[in-house]
C-alpha cells in the first residue's frame, strides 16, 4: 500500500505543477493587502521612515533658513539640495531586513505550496512601498521646501504653484527611487550586508558625478549623463531658483570708481551688456556693482537649463522603471527555479527505511 501511494505523483498531470488556484490579478490583490497589513502591524518600520524624513528635512531646511538669492544664498540652496540627496541611502537601507524576511517566507512556504507566483510577490513588494514613499515625499516637502525659502524665488515669475508642484513630485519620486534602488540590489542577493554594499557603491557613484561637487570631464564625463542625481538636482534647482532676480548682500558688491567725467552707468554699461550684473545707486561717485543679476546665469554655470526642468523630472522617472525592470529580471535569473519539474516526485524523497519496509532484516 505504501509503495502504491508513493507512486501516485507520477500519474498526475505535469501541467498541474505550474498552475495556481487563483488568477494573477486576484493573487496580486490578496498578497498586496496582506503586505499592507503586515507593514501596518510593524509600527517600528513606519516610524523609522517618518522620523528619518522629518528630522533630517527640518535640520537641512533650518540650517539654510531663508537662504535667499544672494550669491552666497544661491550656493547655500544648491548645497542644501545636494545634502538632501544624501538622505536617500539611509532611507532605502531600512527596507533591507523587511524585504529579506518577506522573500525568505515566500521561498520557503508560498512558492513550494504554489500559493502565488514570484511575479505577484515582486509586484506586491513594490506596491506596498509606494504610498509610504509619497507620504515621506510630502512630509519632506513641507519640512524642507518652505524653511529653505524656495517658494519666495517663484514670486517674481508668477509660477509659485507650478514650481512648487514640480518640487513635490520630485521629492516623492526621490523616495521612490531610493526604494527601487535598494529593491533592485537586494532582490537577487542572499545576504543583507552584500546588498547594502552594492547599493552604497551605486549611490556613491551617482552622487559623485551629479555635477555639484565637480563637473566631470574626460573619461568620466559619461557618468554625468548616466547619474540619475544629475537630473534630480537639475530639476529641483531649476524649479527652486530659475527665472528670479539676484539680490547681492552688502558684502557681495564690488566698489568701482569710474573715470572722471563719466557716470557709473556710462562706464559700466559695455561690461554689463557683455557679462551681466547690475549697479546699485549710491550717494558718492563710486559704483556698487553686483556680478550677477539673473539666477538663470547661476544655473547655467552648473550646466542647468530652466526650460528643461520638466524634462529632467521625466528622465528621473525613467530610472524608477529601469530599476524595477532589472529587479524583476535578476530575481527571475538568480532565484526562480527554471525547471517545470522542480517539485520532485515523492518516490525520490523516500527514506531508505521506507524503501526497504517490505524487506526482511538479515539474519545474524
């Protein structure tokens, strides 16, 4: 009888090993709901995200509080945006232990029992992080954008709503990119530390060649075009600084004495028409000159164009799709069994004692 039961799996239809009890759309809905409940029942995971975003955004924003559009103020706003980008790796690394636990549970329990497919597992892990990334982007927007004073720069161009909305989209996309980068790295790697090291390497490469610290030239110039932070920082600075007037501080004016018989305007007009800048009226015969009058000139020095702010956001969004596409591919390549008969026949799993159950023991 036991021998006959062991042979039963051989008579089953092989196609049944590749089918599930529910269609993929239903699997996705049920598994996604379970993931949302699981995250909701893990408050430490939620509060770690929110506290990181709130405290770092407030600290960054109030460090450069109302930076303004002086020469130093524009530099401070650029530095603040660059420092905000550093937050991404810390935010993304919080996903590592949660994702690995969920993956281990799926590969040990759900996949062998054919509860749902690996595509549904990956899609649900992406879906559950999207609302939290949008929430963190919204909180970061209010905690950083307004203390830094970027909304004041848009008043002169009457584009407050449009530029503020673009910045909000950029910050939400920023946290989504952090999620996608970490998920791409950890999807096929077994150990958490190895995935964190790979993510750190990719993050540092993107951050170093984004054009803020130094505009790369020569061999490394291609990295400027490849880095997603190039487009993120360019779009944030264009939305926050573009099409505004420069207001030099008292220390940033240069004092110039015109030749006798010429006014400041007559003497400086040829230079201003060629190089830009503006003059400030004074009571004496000297000229108070500011070397820059338009914030677009500052953006141009960083290889940023104001008119390409929406295009740069669109390119940054493409990196999300690339990361998630690679995530699906590498998980399939390294962790999904490729054979249809991956579930072994029960007869091949029998112990030696079961095989020899009908045999008589040897007589001594």
